[in-house]
């Protein structure tokens, strides 16, 4: 019984020494400094965001990270939505330019009749 107790104490002492050495070498796991206000660890364009920008976006993974399938699903939906709204926006801009052009032509014809 005495020998088993001595072995147990030696194992605990060695484990404590290894833990203390590892803590001294690797630190206590200090947190990183917080990001500046408005900063993000991911990269997106400064201007308009297109669907391909979102499709190319990837999040950093951590031990207690995220469910990749869910985030990828959300990103795909967001990319599709941005692509759809971008197409609608471009169509509306073209329609506005067309209407402005036809309005100028109509005014020019009206002035020529006078």
C-alpha cells in the first residue's frame, strides 16, 4: 500500500511539473486585443458587394467554431439575394437612362415644332 501511494505522489508531482513548465513556456492563453471599432476579421469590398464577393467569403474556424453547413447555406442564400437585387438595380438604372433619353428626345421634338 505504501509503494502505491508513493507512485501516486510521484505521478502527481511529475504532472504538476509538466503543467507548470507548459504554462511558463506557452503562457496562460491571454486574449488578443479587441479589434478597432468598425473593423472586421473578414474581408469584403469597400463599395458595393456582389454575390461573388459573398461566395468567396470564408470565416475563421475555431475549436468551438460554427456549423459550416449552416453558415455556407446562409452565405449562398445571401449571395443569391445580392445577385438578384444587383440585377434588378442594373435593370432599373438602364430603364431610368432609357426614360431620361426618350424624355430628352421628346422635348427636343417639341422645341423643334415651335
